[in-house]
């Protein structure tokens, strides 16, 4: 049987590739501290479940392909409160932020096209872009620079006649980097000058820790034809299982093309849309409490990592991830060893090896992404296990 050349270019998720080893470790009686997947343990606001329980319609019908009006209205109000107004036809509901990205890439990329993405990046971008027949042109960064990429010369050096768009993940996954308003303005100006789309993947907007106001590429109305915002309830409301996201853009032509894909997949789950609309009723005190909790967790991990010899990392300003370079030759081999050969009192730890977060061959082999989505006590224990594991691994 022959398979598509496009699917053959796709790899497995680095966050999930060690699952078989984890299963074997758990079957052997080990407890694993999971820092490999960005699944928050913060409780989902009760409004979501109340909306499900109160759903009274006798038939669970298809929703409209663009999305339920009640959810579109809720998202429109959320952005109005941030000082950004979007018309209802400038919002399309999707099955999570992932489908939003996939639809946008399908609308703007052809075989042989390129898209600029700072590396390290969310590895599923690779799969999404490859299935369009396009390739990622990486914007290089280093751990020593704190993964900074918002440099005009660095960005423009990657633009050529095949470039169609720039992806700007802000706050960043996996780096936790946060762009300043001046850097955002510069990125938008580059997109305008080179007639490119600029895609703001803004799933972590609420998670900034230095008191900055919430920012979005949607603020730049002068770049209405260039800016595409990707949003989701997954991380903001700790509702990853709801699978509700959206595409937001003032580019009418793009939204008309994206609607074709929305109609092709018929509709997003009706009940999840109803329940997700209720999430937008939570007040600012919810976000303030969640931010404070994640800041505590971030500071806990930062303090612990500083104590480990040979680890290179900077304290992230946003999202809930650390990128760190470890004193090992291969983070993949080290992770496998932690699951198969290491334990302390029956416990071990998982992270996401970072080589698959890069498009440049040979980069990230000794780097990892840590998702600080566990409670403080568990994070302290996980970091101690990482330190003990590194010492034992390098003394073999």
C-alpha cells in the first residue's frame, strides 16, 4: 500500500512519543511526575459544567458552521473588553486552536511555500505545515539568548519569494518568551512591508507575570489584511478537553476561504460551544488567581533549576513552560533512561525532549521543555528527581 508523501514527512509528537515507556514504568510500579504535556491541573470554572447540566434542548443539533452565535458573542465581548473590536463575521469557531491553525495554513500555503517560525516552536506546527506541502523556515534562537527572536535583521534574513507568513506565538510555547509592544509593532511592520500574513498564536495570553497588560496582534488595525489571531479556551480556562478555539481576522477574503473548511467539517460540537460560552462569564479575579498560582510554580522551578550544575535556562516571562539545556548528549536517551533504569523511592519524572521543537537539524538535542502544570510540592519533587537523575546518568 502507498501512503501520502506528506504524511510520511510528519513525525510523532515529542510530548507523547515516550508513552509506551511510561506505561511500562507505571506497570512496574513507578510513579511518574508528568512535566511533558501542557495539561493544567487548575480546576475548570464551574460555569462550564453548569451550562452542560442546564442544557435543555430535546435534540443535539448541528451547530452553524461558523459557530454558535452565543459563543461568537462571548468572544466578541471578551475582545471588546481588551480594547479590540471584531465584527461577528470576523470570528470563526474551530475544534480547538489546533484546527484553527490547520485551517489557516490550508488557506495560505501551497506546495513549496515557506512559513517563518521562530525555533524552538510547538512541534505540531511541523505536521500542520507538512500536510499543506509547505516547509517551516526557522528563525534561529539560542538558550544563551533566552530564545529571543524579535530582531528585524534576523526575521528579514529568512524572507524570500516563497515566504507566505510569519507565526508569532506570544506568550511563547515552548520558551515562555513575551514580546514587548514595540517588538510586536516591529513584527507587524515587517509583515506589512513584505505583504505577508502574521499569525498570532495567542493561547497563553492571560499568562504573563511581570504585570504587563494583555496584548494581541489584533490591536494593530492598520494591518487588518495581514493579521490572523488564533485563540482557544484550552489554557485560558483550563478546558483543554472542550476543544474549542477560533480564527479571528479582519481580512474578509481569508475568512471567506476559511469558511469553506468550516463547512466541510460541518460544525464544531454544539454542547462544548454552549458550555464554553459560559466560561467567558468568569471575572478578572479568576485570571488573577490563576496567574498568581502559575507565577509561584514558575519561581519554584526556576529556583530548583539554578541549583542543578550544568543546566542553562532563563526564567520565562509568560505561558507555563521552561526551556532548558541539560548537561547530557541526548535528552531523548536521558528521558528513556529515566523511565527504564532510574527511580528514587519508586518515583521518576518525564519532560519533553526538545529536538523535535526545532526545524534545524542537530539543534535541541540536549534541551528539554518542562511544563510547570503540577502543584508546587510536586514540582519541587520532580525537580529533585531531575537533579538526581542527571547526576546518576552522568556517573554511569
